[in-house]
C-alpha cells in the first residue's frame, strides 16, 4: 500500500500541473465536481484506514458536521479520539490518560470544516491525475505552497470521495482511505461538544 502512495505522490509532484484528464473531462471540470461534492456533503460519516509515515496502520470512524465540527474515533491498534472544532484539535489517549491541543490552523482540518469549501480561495489546485477510476487533485495553500499539500482522491463513476493524502513540509505522509461509503449521520452539534467535555473530565478524575 505504501508503494502505491509513493507512486501517487511522485506522479503528482513531478508531472506537469495540467494533465490530460480521463474520459475527456478537463482538469477544471474535476475541480468543479469536487467542490460541488464537498459542499453537498456537510454532515457525513465513514469508516477509514490511516497509514502514516513511521506508524502502524490505524482504523476507525470519522464524523463531520460543517461548519466547524469533526470527530475521529480510532478503533485499532488502540482506542484514541480526535475532537475538532473551528479553533482546536484535541487528541485524547485514554490508555495513557493523555490530552493535547493544537490550533486548527496548524492542520489541514480547517479546510475540511469550512462553511463553504472553495478550491480557489485560500488554496489552489496545482495538478490533477487520473488513474483507472480515480481522480486526484493536488491542493496547496496560496500564501505558503511550501507548507505541504493535500491530495484529494475521488472515484470518477460514481463521483465520490475515496480519501485524501496529507504531505507536510517535512515530507511526512498520512493517507486516509475511506473503507465504507460516505453516509449522512444524525449526530447533533451538542454530541461533539459534550464528548469533548466528557473526555476532559474523565482524564482529570
């Protein structure tokens, strides 16, 4: 799996920015389809597999409610939680009784949780690549393109999110592959907030 990730990165980083899209669909058309898809799905969940440089693979479930709320429950190899709002990313490790916070602006999560996702406002698409039934968009920040990049991965038919790859400035790679289809969830806003508060209280006790 990691070999395929490295091949994907090599293709997008070293190939021309304007690549010929499959099925005669222009690169701009893929951008428009991606924006439409992301802005249509504002409240969703899916199971996933995570592969990160130097770490064992992880699996879990992700819940998103835009704008501003995201929760990840890691189920293996051990239980961990990420609670994300429009200001902070809170990581909880119950096993070691650890809780840590980092500003959301220091992570790509801010992009995913925007009220309206635009691939031309604060970010820009610098390349597209099509392989089989997949289309991948390479996204960087406009103000600091050397900060890292996000590769958004979709299936072409039907057009749906398959996952994403995050490459930070240190060239560390995190790949998220959705292992179940994106479906709507019915979690209320208070569920995200209450779970974060409960985690803090539990760790203090």
